[in-house]
């Protein structure tokens, strides 16, 4: 799937909205903060077993996450701090949302695996950039082959949560309990795909 690798084509859909946001003079970091706050409320909604509310808030949080990058580029405010802050904000939201869903709908083991696999799936990238290097960095975005490796990442996780939150409301396919298992398995397989890719490409690339 890997929606991240299709960012350039998807930008045509959401970028015009981001350009409108840029005209409001709100800062990119301010939008990131809004994304985090809305993400926290999404986690609270899931924890209190209000799946539809959680789904809507999670969608809004993801929407603001897209907007901060567009605003940064449109207003020439792409800072190194902003890139780091945005990355950490994303993983904070992912962690608390997955943890809240696990606490409300699943078991401790599945919850731990879901959160840990999600963190590893993301942070394998900066570790690879640090140890191996990357091809190019432009306005906070790193262009590297690893970007297209891994079929299940953050966008897919959020999409599955939203879909299974709707299923939870209508009592379909095990709802969020089954959805969290799906996310955990697919994230771990995607992480394994990235590890195998790095092993094949760099195992004999000695310092």
C-alpha cells in the first residue's frame, strides 16, 4: 500500500487547502500543536469507548498534520526544529492513540506489540539515515529509497483505525479489538520488510 510513497500525487488533493491555511498567518509549529491537541482528544474518545468521535478527531489530527508541512513550505518557514517537532508529534499521537485503543478494546500483550512495532517502524528510518546516510533533504523532507520500503506505515495505520472504529460502532468484524491485531501484524511485517531491505542492500557495506 504505502501511501507515503505516493505523497507527490496525493499533494495535489490537499495542498490547495494548505495554501489557504498559509494565508491565515498561523505558524507551522502552531498547526502541529493543534494536531497534537486534537490527537489527545481522539485518544481520550477511544479510551472512553466513543469510536466514532475518536475516528473523527483522529482524521482531523491527521489533516492538521498534513497542513503544517504545506504551510511551512508556502511561507518559507521550514525549520530544522519544525521537522523534528513534527516527527515527534506524529509518534506521540500514534503512541497514545494505539495505547488508548488497546486499553479500551484489547489485551496488554497486543497493546504493547502495537505501540512498540509502530515506534520501531518509524524510528528505523532516522537510525538508517544516521548510520547509512540519505540521498537528499529538502525543506524538512528526506528523499531516500527507504521512504518507499514498508507497505504499512502511519497513514495506513490511521486509515485502519478509522475504518475499524466505524466497524466498532456498528459491531462489525470484531471492531477495534480485531483492528488493533490487524495493525500490529501488518506493522510488524512492514518493519520486517524494511529490515530485510537494509540487510540485503547494506550487509556487505563495511565502514
